[in-house]
């Protein structure tokens, strides 16, 4: 399909077609942004950014909780030919500032609800002069509402299509921006996501899409924007709650939704009478991804909701994907599907392709998509196959069966997936090792029935320091002071000496296997 231009929609089309139709609804409060308002406000911000000198290929950052105003910021960038980086709302000021600086954002938008972190950002981001705050202001920030109020609601003369540049943590500890070349297309052209949402999942103008997850994540961001891009309505939850999410499906007559397995687990743990009281008959498609779903959990969900579950495997890199529906999954339990947007290859460490049922590194072959890790050429290079430049990997391990269904069997470099969120140990280790009572530390995931995994730290103490419950609590608190709370260890164990080679390489598998019981599958 190289060279073909796809025609798609965006807010300007629907602002003319049905300006009063909700583009997004806050599920809990009922606050609504119509397509007319979304179009006008995103245009006003686009005009402001252009007036401030931002041009195609420049960057803005958005540090916002799940707020209906989030979408006008993203659409403003997308219709201006800009890159937009949505920042994890749970990060500390230091962590957020690193991303703002690394992506070279010229403008950042935040909200008054982020003020505890935002108050420290101006001093940390001197190269980002444009700092706008919604719903109120604090020192160092200008009013977002005042900034766009005087701007015209007209489209820019030329609306190049922009893109997201999201950050995925790496094994070196610092997050890495995932950057794709901007398409040589206007905003109403070349949106490949439209084909997937429309042709596969049946998204259209009648879609009502429930988004229970943080919007800064790649999948919720892509699917909510895709919903609006096809004229559907997004029902946004400020945070996930198992019973409330079911109530919202009934209340708003939700047709489509997206989840992570932890959400399924939490719903299934609710008393049956509570969770089965709602009318879910409008619900036609429930998509899930981001983390392995235990086979029995998924089977229970299909028994409860019916064959409406779809699963896909992909990464923020956009280098390929697999897909599987409920009927296929019941015939291939545990699989994440067959090749969808790229050809799947399983290779050994030398790059040699392996036959069915043999475990190896998963590569996607896709001619059209290229990506790089921003300012990390070594990481970009290691994502490429040694002999086939169009084959790329996320570093995951798995195998194909005889019918081409993919099964995941390991994760890249001990990445922790807790509740569908990727957590990389190195960043946590780098923070904890600075504590004066810590000589060495290893961080990895250990089993958690609800979250899939939780963060465990194993610490080798400095000479003369004795382990204690109080010291463990002190180290957890210390970690929380330096990194986002969700990354901090849930527990700390002590060890006399960590198993390191003379080269400094840590045998983390030796430590980790004690907690996982050496299961046949490395994914539980």
C-alpha cells in the first residue's frame, strides 16, 4: 500500500456536520466538549502556537490528568504538523522536566490540578519558554484560557498532519522518546489507524467509546483520538473503578471499550451480584492489550461478556501488530493473535529465523513504518535485525504455532508490567543506590495476583548497616521522594551480597527465580 493516501476525518468535518454532538464526556461529572467546541478550541491553540513561532516538526508537551480539555491540546498539535508528547501525570518534577527537555518542547500545557509538581517545573525547563496552565494559574505559568481567547477559530492556512512522540522507559534507566517521521500529508489524509478502527472493530459515527485508562498512554490516546477522528464520542473516566466502569457502560450505552488485564481481574473480584446488575447489551467490542492476560481470567471474561473481546499485541513504536478475536482465542488460548499490520518472524540471537514452536526474539517486517529512539542511536540500532533493515523488534520473546498464531513467553530485559503499565528496573535502582545506607540494589517484578507484577527491591547494605523493617520502610519512602510513586518498590528484602560477575553484570535471573518459583512459563 506504499504511496497510497487514505482519506480520513477530523474535528473540522464534524464541527460542520453535527457541532452539538459530544466529542468527549467526563463519565463521572458529565462535563462535555462538543465537536464544535473541540474544533474551535483546537484551532485557537493551533493559531497561538503558530503565532509563537512553532512550525512543522516542532514539539509541544502536555502534562495533564484525564481532563476533557486534553483533547483540544492533542488535536491542535496534530492539525499543526507538530509532535506532541503526552507526559505521565504521575511523574515527579525532575522526571517530567527530563522529558520536556529531551523532546525539546517549546510549549507545555498543564492544569491547576498538577500544581504540586508544576510549581517546580519552570526552574527545571529553561529551554521551554511557553508554559500554559488550564483551569487556574500559579507563579511561573500563564493562563491557557487567556492565551487562546483572542485567537481566531479558523483553520491554519496549511494543516500538515502531526504525530505523537511518547516516551517509553529503557533499560538504561532514562525514558526514550519514540519518534516516527512525520507523514507527507495533510491532517485529513494518511491516517492508517482509521482502517483498523473502522474495518476491524467497527468504529464509526455511532461509536460510544469508554476509556477507563490514563490518556497519556499510547493505546488510550490513539483509540480516543481515532474515535473522534471517525465522529464517535469518547466517554472518559478520570480513573478506573470496576463497578463504575460497568455502570458507565449501561448509562452511556457504550459500544466499544479498551482495557488492561488488571481491570478484568478487579471486576471479576467484585461480588457477582454487584458486577452483574448492569445492562451491557450495547457493548459490542472490548479491546485489551498492554500486558499478558492470564488464560483463566480471559476465559471468565468471555463467559461473562460474551465473544466481544479482541486482543492485540503491539508497541508504541508502531512497527507491527497481531490481532485475535474471541473465537480465535478460544481455539488458541494464550495466543495474542496472527500477524495483522506486519509479517511476524521469530529469530534466534544471531538473527536466524526459527521454525514453528521454537522460542526466539519477535521481529515485525513492515516496509512503511520506521521509528527511532530519540537521541538514542544505539537503542535504535539494536531494534533492527542484523540482516533485514525492515525487520524491527521490541525485544520480546515468543513463538509461532503452525497456523501463525503468536505466543509471548518472556519480556524484554526484565521489564516489569504492573497493571498494564511498563516499569523499568534500572531507573529505580539508580535512585535507590544513592541512599547512603545502600551498597548495591537489584529491582525486578514479583508475582502479584491483582496487578500481574509488583516492584521488589533486593538491597545489599553498606558496611555496618543492619537490616530492619524500619529501614525497608525508609528506603521505600526515599524512592517515592525521587521517582513516581507507582514505580517505587512495594517491598524491600536484604541480602548479604548481590550475585554479580567481576565485570559488574548482575545475575538478576538468580534473584528473580526465587520469587517466581521457576514456572514453566515466564509470564504469569
